[in-house]
C-alpha cells in the first residue's frame, strides 16, 4: 500500500527493529501497570493499560507481530509513566503527560482509519490531536478530583495547598496542555510528512 498525504495508516511499520523496540516498550508498560495496580495507583494503572492496549491492537488485529506503530510515538506516549515511576519533578511530568496524550490521540487517529470507515487527512488528524489534548486536560482534572474525594488520594486536592494555590496550579496545567497540544501538532505534522515521504521514496524499512 503506497502512502499518500491522506493515508495515516502508512505510519504502520513492518520491521523487526521497530517491532522489537515496540514489544519491549509494551513489556515495560505492562510492568508499570501491574506495579501501579499493586500500589493502589489506579489512575496511572489505567493510563498504562490504555497505552499498552493501543500498542498491541494493530499486531493482534493483523495477526502479524511486526505490524506496529513507530516506536518513537510509543516512547512519547510512555513518558509520563516513566516520569511518575522514576519521580521526575511535577512540572515536567505534567507537560510530558499532555505530550503523551497527543501521541495517543495520533495513534487513535491512525487506528480509526485502519480499522473503521473513518478517513482523515493529516491536517484534520493533527487538529484532532490538539483538541483531544485540551479535552484530556479537563478529563484528567476531573478524574483526579473524583479520586481524591472517593479514594482518599491527594492528586489534586493537596491539603498542604490553599484553594487559591490549587486553582492556580490547575490553570497552569491547562496552559501546559494547550502548549503541549500545539507543539505536538507541529512536531507530528513534520514527522508524518517526512515519514510518508521517506516511505514513498522506498528508503524506510526500519
């Protein structure tokens, strides 16, 4: 199937190197999900499960372990999981989370075109990435708020902070999500066009 500017499915790769890196990352994500589940971090365990599920959907559906989304996209999607696991500072972790969501939105766009009748060109798909990132910021805030209320966590409602400080922190998170979404949109625009061009020229096998 020859990639065209509107064919997002051209981002799927069939190479041993990409598959090895992709499956290795799937293993790390699975361990991260299990670890967070054992520790009672259900939101992060669920996030890891979503990332891992999207990762294995193409090879399972195609019945070919080599059919994977580019490993670079999965690394970006896994950033907040790694940041949370290794205790990276909160500011970086929040930006990484929204960059991860942007990567996941791109993966969803690719898989929608691959497995459904939905068709997107690059421009619409990247708009989908930006809007999805902004929407996730609100959903993530509500999820943490509900977790704090019903599970006794302090993901958002930190007792050490005043209400004003919590609101200010939340507003900065929304700003970070907007910046991350726009940045990811630009980067993905350059990435998918370059990758499709390389594939079209027959120079990409890995």
